[in-house]
């Protein structure tokens, strides 16, 4: 259905545990930090492995390009 979608993932850096998060009412109701190994149930199955690959690139420093065929 959304075969022409583009996703951009950016490294937002490290956010301290005591950082106050302010949500904009018109955009978000809540937020939650989720570890890569716990992504199932938070995003659709096709995104789980893609997000884990993104986390992996943070460790390796590489640039990752994926398509809907990956």
C-alpha cells in the first residue's frame, strides 16, 4: 500500500535519563523508550529488523540504505 514511502532515521544522540520530555498535545499522547530487543509489539513486524539494523549502524558507524525489497 505504501510502497513509495521514504523513512529517514537519524541518530539523536544520548538523552540523559533525567531529561524532561515535553510532548506537544497535537502530536503525541505519550512516549516510551524501547530497547532494540523489545521492539515486537511496538512497531509492525516489517519494521523490527529495519530498526535493529539502524541500531547496529550506530555501533559500526556505517551508512545504511534500504529499500522496500530488503
